[in-house]
């Protein structure tokens, strides 16, 4: 750990451990996606909030996971097959034709 | 000849004067009614408004090298839509239904030649390097022992942007299909977890597990890359 639990001036007993830090980081990191997806019940959500308030390391991991979501989005929208392109004209025409023929098949 | 003229007149009568294609936006029911009626304008609207997104999703699911397969998969998806239209019960949104057809087409095409991490490996991959935590037996077992890197402090951010994207892309490409589907649909296309689950044919809970594993994997790849970059700068 990089922090000592008995910070002075926190208003808590000098012998008390910050409640957030009672949960190991190794557990908290596994809940971070449920946390950002708003899928935690109020109790567990509050415990993650508390831990993040006391733990810069986990807060940093949370930021990194959010950054990954953003970067994945940017990558997917800019680096894939030609963005905003439609199908080639012949494929498109074949589909319009297939639509017409299928709708008329019983008539 | 006379019969053909009658058909043309019927089409003209069916199409409302001044009909705005955008009337179908947000109105799945009207769209499906029009499609079932054989309204070619409705199908063209659907085709043209969805195809860029479908190509993008297919590109992600199939891998960068499979560009010719992308349009085959998209075309097969639209054929599936045409054929499945009568049986579509509209319990899901049109978008969910169409993208689901695409994902299933992509799954069928997914080739063994693409080297990915097996799903079982991904599911047991630690989110964070276990050596970052204090070991069992320590008074603070499970707490971070090492501060995770600060990704913000990167020199020459502009130069690294393209390389960063390449690392992100490679990390996504090596994900097993199920995880890659989820991160694509959630983080690239922005569908919420419930819709992603409906598209992928699984539960929201499973979807979140896959999303977590997918993001964690990309995070570790990026962290390793940025660490090695920092080493070079020193």
C-alpha cells in the first residue's frame, strides 16, 4: 500500500482504518465495469465509491478502463473498413432486386 | 402491358405524396409495415442508413485482413433481413434484430486462421498484473503495492497517437469472438448492455463479464506498451 491508514486530521480515530480500504483492491478492480455500467446494487456501489475515495491506485485503474472504452470507440470508428461507405453499386442493386422479388413472390 | 401499368399506378398511390423517409426514424412499427407492403423506398432507406454501421461492425468482428468478407457478410445479412421480415415478431427493435443477424453471419464466417486468445484463457486472465498487489499473508493482502502508471504523462503524445491506436486495435483483434463482439457493440457502436446482450443472445450479466475482460485485456496491452515506451524515453 502506498498510503498509511491513520491520516491525521481526517476526523477519524487514529487507529481506525479508512473503511474503503477494508476491501482489497484485487476485489474492487473486478467490480469496476459493473460499477461504470451502473449494475451494482446500492450497497456494493457505495462500498466501491468509498474504496475509490481512499485509493488512488484503483481510481487510476478506473480511469484507465474508461480510457480503454474511449480508445476502442475511436479505433473502431476511424480504423475499420472505409468509414461511412455503403455497399458497391452492384451489391446494392442485387439487394433491391431481391427485396422486390421476395415481396412479389406470392403475387 | 396493361397489368404492368396497373402495378406502377398502385405503387404511386401507396406512396404518400411528399413522404419523408425520415418518418421511419424511431418508428419501427411503421417501417416494418412499409417493408412488408413491399415499399422499396423503405427498404432502400433501411439499407442505406444501416449499412455503414454494419460494415464497421463486421470489419471489427472479422478482423482487418478480411475486407472482402465484410461486404459478403453484410450482403448476406440483408438477404437474411429480406427473408426473415415476415417472421420478425418485433419483440426487439429493428436495429437489434438486424445487427443480430449480422453477428450470427460473422460468427459463421469467423475463420480459424485468425489467431485469438481462447475464451477460457481470457476469462482466467488477471485484470491487473497480480504482482501489483501485496501477497496473501501480508497484513494488506490484495491491496495495490505499486501505483498503476499515469497514462497522461506521455511524451510526444501526437506521435504516439497512431501507435497507440495500433496497440488498441491489435489487442481487440486478438480477443476471442464473444469478447470482441461485446467491446465492439458497446464501446464502438454505443449500444447499451441490454441491447448488446439481446444482439449476442446472452444475458446482461454475461455481457458485462465479457466487457470487463475485454477492456481489462486491452488495458494491460496498452499498459505494457506505454511502459516500454517510457523505458525508451529514459
